[in-house]
């Protein structure tokens, strides 16, 4: 099972951050995006279709996805502490689209899905936030988008409204969290993986806690190259890479320690699952090889009747040999990487050795068989070889 990489998070309080008013730049975009018929707004595909039909530029599409997400859902104050780390992205989206109520992980998942379906590169970021120099006790999820070859930070949750002093959600679109400059958001949002700060000099956990500037004496961090490499990684390698960078950047909160443990545990689970999948495929390939060999043996026992071309007979055993080669490569790729997998694979390795002895015997027989004139071949089935 693959797990989502962000958790439920909290909204900021109105007394700590003031919302900015919309300067009017996206007035027409907002109006059109929010005019989607209710019947079409029941799925992210329906919303994305509306956006694609009415907007052409990447910025307008991103804005439409943001304003629709921020304006459609109500923040679920009552369940802001109800974390579900095993819920998939699809489940998060399904829930909030049905209930029209959710927390940061739901907002971020919907926004990410809309961007992806509109052809916009988007990522979900996991981290935590800070208000009045106090780090939040909950993780938070927001987004990164790539528009016109520029990376931007977007927080559709904080951009949708705030929780007031009475612990009530107040809807209020805040433009600070739409396509925010990394240097601005860095004072309130701290991603566990420093790559998502989108900075050549990302803040350490200590610098974020102290409201200090990043130490420019550290080596430049090429986040663009890192993101491009990240997209090409398998999910388990992404987990391991994120865990390594998170740990190297320092951890100052219990949220950070918990998330690091979560990353490492999921990486271990996924790596073992990946090894188990290879082992399972090796078993299936071995069984297929056994089946092919039995087919050959049955034909051998019938003294190769009815008659087939030599190439076809040769191909019957070649099929077995090719499958055995794939089994050996698969077993070799997982050897020594997990004690329990090695233990489980031991019987198959032993069977493979015995199986190969049988193949070698039949290979020797075929070599002699094909070397003889056809009139002399039948006699080979009546004596030992």
C-alpha cells in the first residue's frame, strides 16, 4: 500500500496574519471559474473540464483551480486533529468532494488533482507552519506549481479563510497564498523536505524557529535539478531521499520527528513490498518454466511425435532456459537486501539448482539428437544418453 505524504493541518488564526484583498487581476477568471454548473462540479474531472474549456493560459488555469478549491470547501475545524495516515489521495478527494468539508490535506489533494488534469505540473508539500513565532503542533499540506518555467507556492487552505478567536472558520480569500514568492512564505511555512522551499539557500529547522536568515555560507542547493530528479525516482526512493534531506536539515519539533519516523517506516515497508513483488514474480516465472519443461518432457516421452521442425523443438527448451534466466536475474536483484525475503527465497534457489540439472540433461540430449541424421534419431529414445 502506498501512503500519502502529508497529514491533516490547521488553519491560522486571524489575529496573527491579516488577509489581503484581491487586487482585481483575476476578477473575470474567478467569476467564470465559480460559475461552473453544480452538476459538473461533483468530480475533479468535471471541474477540470470546465477550467480547460474556459481558460487557455497556465496562470488562468492555476488561478481557476485555486479559487474553486478555496471557495468551495469549508474547513473542518472539528476534525482538524483527526489524522488518517493510511488514507490515499483518491480517498481524500472523494471525501471532500462529497462532504464539501475537509482539512489541509483535502484542499491540497483537490488542488493538485485539478492542476494535473489541466496539464499543470503540481506537487503536494508536507511540513508545518508558524504563527506569532509559535510552531504549529500539527503537520500542514500545501502545493507547489510550475507555471511558465517558474515555481510558485500555493496554499489553498490558508488562502480560503481562517479560524477566528472563537475557533470558528471564516471564509475569506487571502491573495498572499496564491502563487506566493518562496521568500515570503518561508517565514510561515516550513516544508519537511527543504527542496520545497524553492530556494538556493533553504532555511534550516533552527533558522526557521529563530526567524533567522539562511546561512549563505552553506553550499548552494539546486532545487530545480532536485525536483527534476525527484520526478524520475520511484516512490520508495522519493521517501528515502525526503527522509535523508529532512534529517540533514535539522528537526526542532515533535511534528518533524514524527514525520521522519513516518517516512522511514513507509520507505522500509515499500522497499520490502517491492522486494516481495520481485520474489512473487520470480515464483510465477519459475512455475511457467516448470510448465514449459513438462510440455517438452511429454513431447520427449512421445518420442517427438507428431513430428515438428527442429527449430520448433529447440524453441520449446529455449523457452524454459529463457524463463530460468529471468528467474535467476530476479533472485539476484533481491539477494542480501532483506533477511526475511532471503529466507523465503531459499527454497526457490535450491529448486532452481535442481531444475537446471534437468535442463542441462535435455540440452545435451538435443545437441546429440540434432547432430544425427533423421533416420538415426529414433534409436536415441531406446538407450541411455
